[in-house]
């Protein structure tokens, strides 16, 4: 069968929180490190179009590699990771083939590569105090040189090439932990390969040099920009001169004392250059992590420089052609919420866009408006920057909610843009709101109605939220929603406009129209106003990161107290009137499942059965039964007591004799008709149980799927039968997702596997099928997943051949 049966239509993930973890290639694609993987993002499609998985630990640095500035062929990617390796991803017919560079004794922190006379030189730096140089020999990459840093480590590095008599010679700049830049040039050895020899040490910075970038100006001189924790940028120039003495004459007279003479050898001949400090740029008030030269345009080098700092700003510097002074012409990024600034910034290939990536894994994009000559915020991808632990669809399936240990709740919807030549699509999934920004790591979520949800975190409190009027209006505009009775009621009501988080607060405080006016007046009188206060905005496309942080919060409507330990799992009935919750536990009374009436926000019952933490809860679609699975290797079923509104009783559970699972049961799911339920465990077993037989205790054996030496961590059963088969999605600890057909007569049948590149490269935390009402095609189902790799994904499944 063709792999077109399943395709990934949405990937949401933020970047790792390290410098040098993002690069924008001349192919107009952006690559960035996300957990252990590399994401490739197409800014025209505003989507992550590909993920590359091979590293086994965090990716710290990536860069695109091309043969020359005029090369229009496919670009390769070089990446470095905490797993002590670097990988060259060769782009062959659109597929990235990994070549592993193993040799460092500790994590690889920064990488770069360059072609010199058609030979690819790769340079990798590690916290093992070495820099290694690699070239391809006999089809594999081998280390040809190791540069030791006996008294420290290499913080950043950058490779470039200089043309001498029409022959390219490589240059390498390494910044050491002693705040000096070591400048190396390549010298040919007996094997006709370049070895790097130190030619100069550049001194001036008073803090670690976090970033460097080379460029060649229109005169052929080499420019090196460096940025440091001392909050300064230094621009150095390497210029070829024709001399034979210790001093030289130029157009203005004798070269000043700060210009040093260096020699670079080529073909046994020494060529003389001067190295000088051209400028010191002061403008940032915090550590500067990123520096990037403007790309060449039509063979010309615009004298512009981009710097990114922890002071929450990105500055575009321009050099005046007459005075040669550098001026900060544009300053962007000074926004509330992005409290810890930027790790780096990049120009687009044509220089008309600026991309910054922040401390919280976020992206910030500004596009230049030719008509108004202004830089305006633009649409970006985004996502969680830590483990995503739970997801839930709203009842009609028109948006998905996700919670993460990055302490946020995010809302993902299907954006249908207006006619705009900027976009190459008719619709795409996108983060359109961030309803909750919390002070604790999130752990679980339950949707109560289309515009109301409850969430749990590593605290003892359940918090409930309701959509404000501004969100509903923007949701309708962005996703082209019509015939929304509940949403229209909210828009026409006197509910809050939005929400804000007070200083040192954990609760989202409701903001009404009168509050907005008062805040504007009070902030105008304060030297340091509350920049995170809500501002009402009208949107027709997904909000920028600045607006997501500040203007898309939902007000908190209720707190529920009752648990003695941190929340761990939640579930709600399909009508949202009953909420079940459980917390971390090591004994019976703490493992109680609490039942809440959400119409009155009251605790109505405690259900006892398990002895350890309940890992997942699930109500049957008919709302009559509650299924729970636990670390104690047991499942339990509670049934609603006839004649009561929300009272349940234990009617079935496994014990040592009847248990099939021998390890922690991580996950469970009901079939759409409430006839069957599935459980998955660390022992690699997924079991489908016939509910009525189990309840009647006629038999407890289920239909077993066993994957030896694997751990099953997520499971979901599709919302309809296809040709007499139930479709079951099973997620594993190693990150893959496998789709199975199951029927009572035939048991389990393998149908499709999603490997790590298309699924997850760490533990799959949750799987959930989208409600049927959201699909217009009876042969198409949608499956959402989340994982420890920081990703939220949505898959489109064609079941016509099931």
C-alpha cells in the first residue's frame, strides 16, 4: 500500500533554547533544532514541512551548507548535538541522508561548514575543549585535524574563505572562553589538504564571545563581526596589502599601530594582510548572543548587520557610506512577555525579513513594508518548548488544546486565510491562542464545552477557564467559523474582553472594557508600566508571538480544591457536566478519583480503587462509565448509578489473577459505541476488552497485542468502524505510532507505521482522534498526537483502503 494513506498536516514545536540553533538558507527554508530533531520550516507555507531524526540528545547548533553563493542546487544541513556527534544531512532528491561524525568526547556545541575548491570542510566544537575539522574520504567523513583548547573551550566558531590569486583559502575564527578570538588560515599539506594554523589573536572583548559572522565586502576585504556578553559588537577587517616591510603606506598615510600584519601561505608563497578593528558598536544593554551580516544582493554586499540580545531587542545596524559610521537604524522586539530576550536573529535571503528566536523557544518575524518603509510583525510557526503531556479536541473538532511542562496551554486551529498572494495554501493549522500561561508545569487537560476547559498542573488546584469575547471574534475571523450559536452568545454578552496575569500571580484575571481604559490611563503615568496587560486586537490571521503572549489569555472562572498532591490526569463527559480528576499518589486514599459537578462547581464524590497514581481517565461516549488505569497495573470501571445525576460505583477491576498487564498501564481509550475499551502498558501489551463481558465478570481476558521489549504509552480508538474494523492508534515510548485494524473476529492486524521522522522521536504522551463532525469526507479521519519531543502533530488518515 502507498504511504499516502497517512500524511502529517501539522507540526507544532518551538526551538531549543541555545544560540546557533537556527539558520535561514538561500533556499528560503529555515532549519532549527527542536529537542533531538531538526525541523525544516517553509515560511511561505507557514508550516514545518519536514523533521529529521537521528540525534539521541538535544540539538545545539545547525547550519545550511551550499557550494557557493551562485549555487541554486539543494542545500545540505550540518547539526551538532549533546549526544557528542555532529551529522551532515545530505540532500539527495529531496531526502536528507545522515552521515554521522563521531569522535568528540562530550557534547557538540556549535558547527559550521564551507566548500573550498569543491572540497567540503566541516568544523565542530565541543565542550571537550577541542575543535575538529572533517572532510569526506572514500565516502565517509573523517577527522583530519583536532585543535585543542587546553585552558578552556571554544564558545563559537565561523568558517569563511578568502580568494588569493583566484584560489580559495579557508579561514576559521574560534572564540575561546578567555574572551579572545583565534584566527586560523588553511595551509596546504603534503596530501593537498588544508590544515588550519593560527595566524592572529584578536583581543578586545571583555566577556564570552557568543557569536561571530564573516562577510566579504565589495572591495574583496574580509569582515568579521563578533558579539559578546560585554554588550558590545566589534567589526574586524582583514585586508590584503602588497608589502615587504614592517610598515605600509596606504591612501591616507602610514597604517596605524592597531593594524597588525599577518601572512597567509599559498603554494609556498607568503601573502600579507592587515587585521584591524574597524568599529565598536554600542547599543544593547544586555548580553548579545547573535550576529548576522546582510546577505549579498545581486552580487553586492549591503553594509548592514543584525544583532540579537537578551535585552529583548534586535537591532539592524547600517554603515553610512560617507562617514563609515555604524548607526542602529531599526530596533525591534521590545515587547512585554518575552522577558529573557533573544538567542539569535537571521536575515531572510533577500534581506526583507528579520527572524528572531527567543529564550522560550519562540519565533518573531518582521517583514519590511516597501510602501511605508516600516518593519511589521508577520505570521510565524511556533509551539511548546518542553514536553507536551496532554491534548484534547473541542467537541466539534475545530480546535485542539495542548498542555506542556513549559507551563502553557496552547490552542491550535485551522486557519483559512483571505485571498493574499503572500500565502501558498488555502488552509493550514496554526497556533491561534495561548489561553493559559502558568507558574507550574502543566500535567493534564479536559474540555468541558466548546469555549470552556479545565487544566491541572504540578499543584493541587484544578483551574477552569472560559473564552473571552475577543477570542471568539478572532476565532471566527481566522478560522472562518459560521453558525456558531454558543460563540455568538459569548460575542453578544457582557463577558470579559480578555485576561491578564498580575505580577507574581498564577491566575488569569478577567479584563473588561472599563478595565482597559483605566489601565491605559494609569500606565501612561508610570515609568515602568504593566506591559503584559491585555489589549483588545482584531485579527484575520494567526497572532504574532507578542500577541499570543499578551492578548490571547482566557480568564479563569473557577478553582477547585480537593486533591492533596499534584494533579496528574483528568477527563470529562461529552456534555462537560461531569469532571473526573486524579493526583499523584502512593496509597489508596491519595489515589482517589474525584468527581466534580461543573454546573455548580462542587465535589460530589470520591472513588476508591487504585493504590498508586491514576495515569489516565476516560469516560465512555455514552457517559455511563468511567475507565481508569494506574501505576498499580490495574484498570477499574465505575458505572453511573441509575437514577442519579453524577454518582458512580465500582463495577469491575482487574486483580493479580485476572490481570494481563504486568507493568504500569499508561493509557486507555473507549470505542465510539462504548462496547469496547483498550489499555496499553509498559510491558508492551495493548489489550481490547469487551465491556459488557468484563462488567458481568463472565470473562476478563481481552484481545492482546504484544510488542516485546517495547513500552506502549498512548492509545486511541477511531470514532467509527470501517468495513467492520475498528482503527486503533498505538503510541510507543520510542516515539513511533502504529495503526492497527481490530475486530472481535480477527483480532489485531497491522495496517500502518509512522516512524520517528513522521511521528515523534521521544515518548508519545497522548493520542486522540478528531470528532467526526469536523470532517466533510467520510474516508478521512484525523489523529492528533503529542510527545516528550515538544511536538504536537495532526495526521490525515485515508481509510478508504482499510
